[in-house]
């Protein structure tokens, strides 16, 4: 079997050590090798352009040094027992936590979610209607209203705009696409 971008039989996209990860904003999809999620992601990687800052980590790989590095990050420790999509900034040889999403499911396009996050993280303006997207950085402290359900959340400058915990806007399972703006400053 040969593919130009990804060959699961040669373990190509799985990383086991920090040194294999490029500097900058990166996403790591932690999953179990040969699971439904892995097979789904593999199919998509074979079909699409691979985002070269997305890496896979096999949670059951006993020899992975990267898993211990990830487990030492306070914010993701409790979610790392199972599949997880993690956004990090690699600099000076270490991994800085940005955000993460627990329990990705194979029915969602997690490659697209990872790509959307990176786009949003670099956007410093609300969209044309004044709404902020999941993954953007909150510009100022205050109350933000969810366009979809009217839920109000208190957010602090510098944190990441979350998924709406009530209607799940910003989540693949929610009412809006991961690329839609839905938080408005009130
Ligand atoms: Zn909502």
C-alpha cells in the first residue's frame, strides 16, 4: 500500500517525542491506534491536504515520551484518559497549553476542527456582524451573549472563546458550524 501523504502501516503520522513536533501553534489528536476515530481520520488524511501541524498520538503507546509530557499539563490531565484534541504552542523545546477538546468522535471532521481553531486563534477581530468565534482570544473582560440560545457567559481577556455550554454552539454537535461567530459582547 502506498500513499503520498500518510501510510498507517508505517506509523508515519504518529509522534512519540516533543522533538518531532515543529515550533509554533500545533494540534495533537490523541487517540487509540486502529480505533474508529483513527480509521476515519486516516481516510480523511488520505483524501485531503494534510495539515502538517496536526499530529497523532497513540494513547496506548507505552513507550511514548510525549504522553508523559502531555500528562504533566494540568489543564488536560483529567481528559487524557481517552481521546482528546489538544492545541498547544511549541516553543523553546516545550509545549505551552492553549486549549483542548475532550472526546472527539469519529463522525465529526476533527481535521477541519483543528484547522478552524488555528485560523480563529490568529484572528484578532470579531466577524462582520460583531460576533466572536470559538477559538478566538477574548479581547476584554466582560459578559458575552450566545447568539444561538441567549446564554450569557462571563469571560476574561486572554482566554479562548469557548463552546457554548448550553446549546453547544462552536462544537461539531452544536447548532452552528465551528467557523461561525456566535459570542457577542454585551
Ligand atoms: Zn448557546
